[in-house]
């Protein structure tokens, strides 16, 4: 894989923020387009919550983050009314909520608080529903085989029927294709225009990488962009020069934006039904036990769309998130932070700053070059400064982090590479040294490559990590064998973080990896690298979580990290009646053979939000 991207300026639009939405956010969320998306739609009538007592099976309300069980639980008015022994709960419900319904769980069924996805990208995922799926995922599992042949089959079997459309694909991931040999060494599969021409050389093609950092074009695609974008013609002068310089691999917003602009009308046309696609996304979350999604890259356009959706659709999940800021001016525009007291849909809990790219995309910022080609590649840092050495934190980055803290905002810093993590910790230390306000729940997102000394530093500052645990399960093999080698011992130090006294969470970064808190629990517990499931290899066994620790990470601590712990994350009296009923208790799976590739598939029997069922297995509920 080759990095063509020249990055000589600060650019928080890189990495986590999807250039597709950055380019189109003004047009997409215009009043005209919002009206078009909602044509013929009537505001849904709220479904009244049920007064309900549930007993039997296993009930774990996770009160105070403990996995203790109770005999029964009562819900009323959309909230938790009481937990305790069955006799006491029944007496309370009879006295205070006569006419309540009763439900008895079967012996193995288990009731838990609704599970939480603490870092996702809601609107970009929904918007690209109609793009051809060229990802390595089949549900929550890796496709087998996943290679250029299978990608080509997916593309040529789903060509656009509109003759004016180009081929748009999403989720391409060369790091999960079979390795190739270069001079006797294993390397990642290279994707360039000639490779894509072998798949289809008749139609223009643009494939977005799984990390959303890279756009791959065939030769026809490069020609289409060159002919339809004046800025590209001015910069490259000839088509031959454009092809030679980029080789069809466009990285980050500066290179991707010109290509995306020429297909803007097509993207808009394919996104007209985005509210339907949001519903489908939320229904998928419900079917996997999730009732809360925290968006790690909101902007004003996303907020408008999501609030409009909530106002006209049945509530399927609760939503909050972090506002993505590129510079100090963006931060200043947010004003002084006020911690949310009562839940309101699409509330803000953090400001988000993106410092680097993706490790599997070879754009995470490293202190030493990646082990694989291209040589001397240390990834991309989004806030470099001329004259500042690579291993020294740039003052402009430090100043940006300080501006967020000075406004009283909690902060999420996206940091994947070890150098990016080092810079993030140093910036926090500098900014927090002068901070005298209320305690902040600052986070480092992904926090992929870490040392135990850095864990101590984070703990002292009150900064917590949220781990993209799919890095271990899905990409661990590629990291170990090709991308990092021995450096992989630094990957996702979940166990060490908990041992030091930290609170951690697990996330999917959907659609970078599939939604699924049970899957994330499983990957944190087993840490088995899934690319070769017949060869059971555990990555850093000492970092495995217990099932109890993993459950806390996707419920109680996830709610805390997202400033939602006064409403969800446990079934404490007065909290929302957001819960899930599983066919089996995930904590009952004690051995690796019981857990691996099985915990993720525990059937979700029912999912409830505010005392209303939003998912019932084998039933089609209103959405």
C-alpha cells in the first residue's frame, strides 16, 4: 500500500470525519432536501410505555456497575420503578401500578440494561446504504474468502442501472485481504487504478476504504474526475499526469474532495431515502441489544437531520455525541460547556479532535515507520507545523487542546498511532495543568498503541480510553504479521488499563466495524485473531477481560463515559426502562470454546426503550 498524501497543514477533516459528508453537508441538510426526504411522512404517534413486572431467568440490573442478580424488576411510566425479590416487587407494583402486566423469563433468558455503542458514525453510515458493499464483513463475521475476486464479484453483480452513475462502493479493506509476497516479504495487498481496471475498466469506479480515509479509483474514474473538475485540471494539467501522480489512490480530504465533488449529485440522489436508512441502522442496533448510540463526529448538519428524524419517527435508540472541531474558531463557536442534566435527543457530551488516521490504513501516526511498505511511512498527523521535529508536539495542536479545555468542554481525541497517543497525552497534561473547573470525562478514542507508563499518566489526569476492540479480533493478524510485528504487544491494553484502576469502554466505530456490543465483549474476553479462525491465536492474553469486566464496559462505564449515567447504563430506580432480554446469559459462557464466535450470536429476544418494545425476535415492529 502506498501513501501519496502530502500533508503540510492542520486538517481535522481528515481521518474519522467522512469527506463524503463534509463535502455535501450544506446541500444535504438544506431545507429543500430535508423536505424531500420527509415527503408524505406523518409524525408518528408515541406508543405509551407499559407498566410491567419481569421475573424469572437471570436479571442483572448493573446497579453501581455490579453484576449481581435480582429476582424481579418493575417498570412504570417508561422508567425503572423497583428491583428486588419477587414478592416485594409484586407488592409494590400492585399498590402503585395496579393493572400492570407480568412477564416470566425462561430459565436461561437474561435481562440486562440496554447495551451501549459509545463511538459510532450514524449519518455517514446511513447515507452510504445504497453504495455497493465491498467490505470484509458478513454480519459481524469476516467474509471468507475476501479478496480481489470476491470484491469484483460484488461490484459487477451490482452495477448501477442509471447510465449516468459511476460505481460507488464502500468498505474496501486491503489489510484484510490475503498478503502478497514482495521480495520474499509479506505485504498488504496494493490497490491502484490498474488493479481496479482488472475488475471493471468500462465504467468509472470509486471505492471508499473501510476507514473512510482513502478513495480508490480505476482509470475510468480518474478520467471522469479529471474531465469534470476544473481544479484537478489546473493542478495536474494532463490526465496522464493525474494518473501517474495518484495511481488511483486518493488519501484524506485534500485529495478525496475533488473526486467526491464530481459525484455529488449522485450521492445526493442515493441519499434521498436517508431517513429509511437511519431506521434500518437503528433496527440493526436494536436486534443486537443496543439502545444507545454516541456519535463521535457530529456537526450542525447531522444534528439537524437526526433531530428531524426523532421528531417524526418512533424512538428506537437514544443519541448523543461529540461535536467535531477543526480549529480554535470552531471550539469558540461552541460556547462554554454545560453538562447535560436531562436527556434530550442528540445532546452533546464532548468536543472531538482528530489527530491522525487509521493503523490498518497505514495513516495512524507512528514514532517509527510501519513494518510494511511503503518504506519510511510513519502515517499522517493532522496538525504538523513547519520546523517542528516529528517527535515534538506542535504548539498549534497543544493550543487547540487547551482552547477546548478552557471552554470547559470534555474532549475526545482520536489517536491511533503511538506517536499520536503520546501527543494526545502530552496535550492533555499541558491543558489540564491550569484547569480548575468541574471534573471532565476526557477520552482518547481508539488509543490503540499504548504503554503501561502512559496508562498511569492518563489515570492521574482522569483521561479514559475507548478501545476499537475490532483491532484485536478483526485486524490483529495483519497487525501482528505485517503491519507492526512485535509492536503489536502495545495494542488495546484493556486488562492493564482496568488493573490500574481506569474505566474503559469498547466501541465499533461503525461502520469501520459492525455494530454489536456482545461481539465487542467477546473480542475483549478472548482476544482471538479471527482472520484464521481454525488457528486459535490469542493476541496479548494478559490483556483479556473477564466477562464481568466486559459487560461493565458496554453498559455502566459506557454510560458514564458518554455523560449518560443519570439515565441509562444500569437499571437503577428512576432510570429509563431501556433493557434487553437475551436468550442466554453472556456471563454463563465461561470457557474460550463457549465464548469464541458464540457470544456475539446469543439471540436477542427483545429490546425495550422507555418501556416500549422496539425489537422482538421474529416480529416486525413499527419503525
